[in-house]
C-alpha cells in the first residue's frame, strides 16, 4: 500500500510528461505534466492517438514508427510534438513497450529552450570567431637579415611556451606537422621569393602536446628587390573548429545522466535521509545503484557551504511552514566532488494528513547554465573587441538597417550611436554625390561579393573623407544571411601622404632638371672575381652637357672609359667605396682629359649604384691662385707695418716714461720748497698769500697724480698669462683702499665664489682697483656708500661686476667716461685725473675683453668687465 502510494505520487508529481497507450497508439492515461505539455486536460488526452499530437507532415511516419516500437523493448530519442494550440515543441522521449501486456509507457521532456540556446551559442561562437579573425589576436615577425623571430605574448600563450621563449624559423615551423607543415612551408617560401601574402587555417601541436587549429596570416616586406622581413598574425581557432563537436559532446553528456524520466527523482524522509533514488539520480551523482539509499542527503550530496541553509528550509517544510518551493534551483555535490546545478520540482509526501517527507524531481541544468554563461561571456567579449577597435565597425540587418556601430565609427563620422542606429540606405554619412558608387558597393555585398571598396564618406559637419570599407556576412547553417557587418578604415592620412609623395617627386624632378650643378647617375661594373673595374652612366641632368661639353644622349648607357675616352674609369675606387659603404664623400680634383677643375660630391643610390653632383671650379681655382699671391704680399706688408708700429709704440712708451721722470724731479722741488715756506712762513703771510700757497700745493699734488696715472697707462701694452686667484686680487685691492673704506664707512659685499683663471694678474688688479676706487669716490653726499662685487663664470667667459649706490651717470655721458682725461665733475666736488676708467677700458682690451655700464642719475652705477676664458694651450 505504501509503495503504491509512493509511485502514484511519482506519476502525478514528476515534471516529465508520462503517457500510457494501447497497441494502436490510443492514449488511455496521462499525468498532469503531460496535460501541461500538450495543452489538453488529462481527459482530452485519453481521447487522442499518437498521430493527434504529431505535426501533420510527420503523422504517417509517426504511426509507422509506433508499430515498429511495440515490437521492441524500448525506444529513445528526440520527437517533435504539436500542442493543442498548434504550437510545435521539441521533446526528448523514452518509451518502454509492454510494461503490462497491451500497455506502453512514453516519458517526454520539453527541450525546446535548450535546443534554442544551443543554436544561439553556435551562432554567437561563429560571429565571435569571424570578428576575432579581423582583430588579429596573436602577432609575429621574422627579420630575415638578422635571422631572428619575434612572437607577441598572445602567440606564446597559443603555442603554450614561456613568454621568454624565442624560436628560430625552423623551430617555429616545427609546431606544424604533415600536410599543415607542407602548406605553411610553401606559403613562407612564396612570401620570401615572390612577395605573395598568405592566409591559412592549419593544424598544429603545442609545446604541451595539444593538437589545435590556428589561423595564420603572413605578409612580406621588400627592400631593393629583396625580402627583408615577414610579419603577420596567428590566432587559435580551435574553439571555432571544435564548436560543433563540443556541442555534440555536451548533448551526449547530458543524455548520459537521463534515465527514462530524463531527470533525477529522489524521496527523503523527515530527517533528510534518502528513501528513493532512480537510476538517473545514481548516474548523475556518480554512485552505484542503491549505494545512496538510507544516507543523509544533506551530508552526502550537498556542498558544505549550503548545507545549513538547505537544512533550515527543509525543516520548515517538514513543519508545514515552508515557502512555495515547487520550482527551485540548487547545487548538488557528486561523488567525484563536482558541483552541479539542478532545477528541482518539489512536492510534500503526506500520509494520513501527516508530512512524512518530500518527493523531488530535478533536471540537471549545469550545461544550460554553462551555456548561458558562455553565451554571455562571448557576447561581452565580442562587444569589447568591437568597442576597442581603432577602425570603425558597423552591423546591419539584411535590409541594410543599422543594428549597431562602435565608438570608432561615431568618432570617425561625427554622428552619435543613436543617430546611426535604425537608419537605412541612404545613410546619413553617404554624400549625395557618392550615392551611385556607394550603392554599387552595397549591392555587391548583398549579393555575397565581399570585396573591399575605396569610398568617400561624409562627416556630420559636411566634411568629406576617404575610407576603405571591408564587408562580411554572418550566415546560419543553411547559408542564409543573418546580418552584414563591415570594418571602415579612415585613409585620409594615407591619401595626404600619397599626394605629398607625388608633389615631392614632381619637385625633385623639377629640381633635377633645373639644377645649376651637374648630376650623373652610375652603376658599378664588376669582373668575375667581384672587383670593381668600371662604371656605367645611367642618366644625367641637362646642365651636364654645358659643364662636361658632351651630349647626354650620346653617353647614357656607355661605360665611363668609353664616354671619357680614357683607359681607366676616373676615381673608380672612391666611387666603389661610396656605393659599398653608403658613406657620401666630397672632394675637389683636376681632370686632365678635360683640363678642368671640378668640385664633386658622391652619394650611394643603393646596391652598386651611386650619383655624382659636380661643378666646374676652374675659374675659381684660377682666382684662388691669384688671391694667394695677393695674400702673401699683404701678409708681408702687414708684418713690415707691425714691426714699425711696435717700434713706434716702444719709442712712445720710452718717451712717456722719460718725460714723466724728468717732470717728477722739478715737481718734487716745487712741492718741497712750497711745503717748507708754508710751514715756516705761513704765519707771516696775509690771507691772500696763504691762499696762493695752498693753490700751489694742491696743483702740485694733482700734477703728481696725473704723472703717476700717465706712467701706469703707458705700461698697459703687455700681458703675461698666469693662474690668477680673483679672491687674492680683490682682497689686495680692498687692503690698499682700506683707509678710504674706513673713513666713508662703506659697506662692501663680496661674491661667494672666487674662480681662478689663466690671465694677467697686473691688468685684472688695475681693473678691480680703479672700478672700486671710482665707486668709492663718486658716492652720494650724506649716504653711506654700498658696493657689491660679483663674479659670473661660464665655459667661455667670466664677467666681473661692481655695483654702487653712488651719484650715477647721465645716459649721454656713459659712452665718454672711459676716454682718457674725460671728467664730468670739478676737482672741488670730486678730485681726480680722468685716467682711472681709461685704464679699466685699455686693460680689458689688452685681455681681449670689453667693458660697459648701466647707470641712472641719482640711483647708482653697475660696471661690467667681460674677459674670455683661455686655456694653457
């Protein structure tokens, strides 16, 4: 009685449709799941025949199949049914014949959604693979000159080798075997020898011995007729190749765990112990038949992290307080430790009104969940690829209506995504004047002619720009076009580069033909041993004829020896070296056969070729010879004049010294006697006499200072270089002027650095002394003098500055104060001889330097002395 009740509950509560029919295919019983599946009541189903639930076109075949079935034990497969409302669904069925004599049981499960997901996954995978191929996932490059191979990280990962692994050319090809290796080897050879690009799908074996499929694209780069580099992309397309096999395997795995009910059916008692588990359940969980009966479901078949939560819900159900759990997703743990997702249909087992346990049927939806995640991942990955592409990308339906565009397309055209999506031909980025050309390209694509086209598009602001459109199509398994898509590349930069190149070539040609210098192009000729023996004239510009006095047309194609009628090609070794080393050379020479001097520049034009640019300098050479004669004569005159000038300067210095010396003796007598008379007889002199004697004394002192300054000025003609320490010089000057500094209470600011230079100590000391003395002398009355001495050094020069807060100098006198005897003030205001700044200027000039000042009346002056840095050499 208890068993009958249990199996009746199973029959009524299972999610699978269960139908019982007689030998003629008439249904005599059905469960609620069957009524729900077909849209009939149970009573209506019991009035129907096998043919009544079959699509009209399959009725005859279904009845024939039924007659064969009742002669066998069982049958299993996929079966299309027709519901009461005419809707067609796909089911998985399992039928057992003669359960009871004349009674046959069919169990059906609706798998329409799963089949739809599989189809969507197939379509998405195919679309992803097509787009991925355009994205060029893995990259590689071969430098044929250096014999090196470079792989990107993606290429290393695809081949399952370390990222620091660097293969040789042969090692890279050894990943391919059999027919694939022959095809890639032939393709590489053709690329190197003929410049043929290739695109192949090949089978290869990774470093970890995995057999995969790759999509290889290769291109070649040539220089001077020789292939120097190969580059391309390599993408793992195994997923695309094996997608159908994967889907097939997934289906087989799912069917493996389905028993007659195509689901796990399990019953629990009040403690959660397993009281019933069907064959599909054992197979799904990985246990032998009856191995789980009596075991606790929670402790045995659930992941640890959900045990407590599920037990709590189960206990509430046992107390009649549970929520509606008719359809619930949950995880189970198999014997092997694998976690699976099950869609449960739960019901409560009652006996005499008391809850005695639960009965559940569950569908393994792990594959469905995985497919949904894979589909979501594929769509997300595809969207990321399209969004990150630098070229524009457009997707259109079969009628040319925009479904989507990527950001690069919007940036390229200036239209927003919203402005593009939903538009049909003519699209807003089609210029009216280009409708015809674009429509022709669009028509070719719709007819399956997928050729790239160079077109003109229009930006939102009306600006036109050139593009290359590369179309493609996505088709279903029957070959029907699902959608069109294309990459759009803006080639404005390339077009401008082509235009610039053309203009450059035109300018070069114009320059070549209008040059005033001769230009000649040549090719080196070698003997059998590889030695340069001659060179051939390939071309020459128009001025060539005037300079060489030979017609261009008569020598083009001739050997140099024939053209110039000599035994050996002129300057052959020099030109051969230029062509070989690619190092240009320029030289002047005399060419005896033409009795002319030439200036020649030679440049390499590539392998074994060179160009010469030359000019006739015969007249210049004649002028240079004449100029050399005049130069030598002029040097002789200069030497003679210098000797005379040095002699005159020497005599002048001697005269100045002699005169100054002769003047000092009587001056000393005048000063001595005047001082004696002033001291002894000053009291006896009247006021006028005293004043006259003071005038005599002051005039004598001024004359003495003037004679001393003249002597100093006359000695400035010589310099003796030695290492000079500026600190020592400045300290000596300040010590000499210490009395004046103390009396005036002057503030002196010194530099932080005192460099040592190679120069004349005497001249630099005269410069510093006179500048400091001058600044102290011309201070403003009633203001404390302030002097700042600074030194600025660079690799080429040194600048000494003396800045004061004195009376300043008017602009109109600033250029005159360095002249000898030039004074701006009277002796009564500022005594002096007018020689000090002249000494500064002459000393700087002797040292090849210069002096200048910046000053403002009443605001002080800054004197600058610039001296060059010299070395011992």
